[in-house]
């Protein structure tokens, strides 16, 4: 058993559940502040709220991603799946089952013709193909219905800027830092993970994509939750 596995086998307790609840709670709180705020484009807090909501949307997706790997809660699988499904619903009504199937395909066939996430080439074409894998008409319909219902209570521009725009920005953030940069181009011979990792900078790694810039480590140790990827990065640097 290697050091990473030993560290993972230490009881995680309820840490993953607490992180998930914290992200969900902050998402709701920041959204409420944003959609009830009197908008003024000269107010710098408007832009801070948009950026923070984008980051929290990314946190929702990362939580659902960890749920797919069963590491939000290793002790309570039903709670693990429930939190993952809830986060995918909050993130623009994504479908948890579809994400789970596609993501396991990505791990099992990384950077091959059977990888649903990797489409080497132009950034925007790749992003379009990536998004096409996951967006459904049911999702678009649910968003449209929810938007029109929320408009009965909240201003239109608040909803667009604080609810819809951050979701779009977050998909770009997730794609750029979590798929495009780690998988683009060719990888050195012997790189069985077909992934690369950003340089060690735990602050930037968290801000950019909840440590998923440490993507080689994620593929090498998919049983680690996002908040333990810095540990994996440290171990990688020790052994190389």
C-alpha cells in the first residue's frame, strides 16, 4: 500500500459532507444576496458577487464529480449520491446519471476515441463538442421554466447576472482548467494518465478550479476528494 492509499484509508469522517454543505450553503446565500441586490454597474460588489457565484457553481460541479467517485462520503453512499444529485440539479439541472456514465468513460478511455471529454484541436470546437455531450432539451426547458417563475419575484437582470451568467462562466472555468489544459496536445511517453498537472501553487490551484489543475494526480488517485489533491501533488513532487 503506497503513501497516498494509506492517507486515503485514514477515516475521512464527515469532512466531505461538511465541505459539500458549506459549498451548497454559500451558493444559496450568495445567490440570494445577488438577486435581491439593487444593481449598479458602478458598484464593484456586483462584479465580486458574479465572480464568487461562478466559483461556487464550480464547487457544486466538483462536489457532484466527487460524488461520482464515491468520495463525498465513503461511509454513507446514499448521502454521497444524494448530495451529488442535488448539486447537479442546482448546476443548471444537469443529469447526474449521464454525468456519471460519461465521466467513468473519460477515466477508462482517457484521450482515446472513446473518451467523451477529449476532442483534440481548436479550443472553441472542443468546448462545443464537450458541452454537446451533456446539454439536453430537458435541461434547457427546466432552466426556462425556473427562470420565468423566478421573474415573478426577482428582477430579470439580477437573475441573468447572478444566476445564469455565473453558470456559463463556470462551464468555461471547468472546461479550461479541468479538461483543456490537462489533456490538450500530446503527452510524454509513459504518461499512462494522459494528463498533465499545473505547477505547485495551492492557492491558485484552489481559486482556479478546486485543485483540479492537479489533474495528473486526480487521474492517478481518483479515490481522493478535491481537498486532498494538494497532498497528492506533494507526493508526486517527492517521487519525481
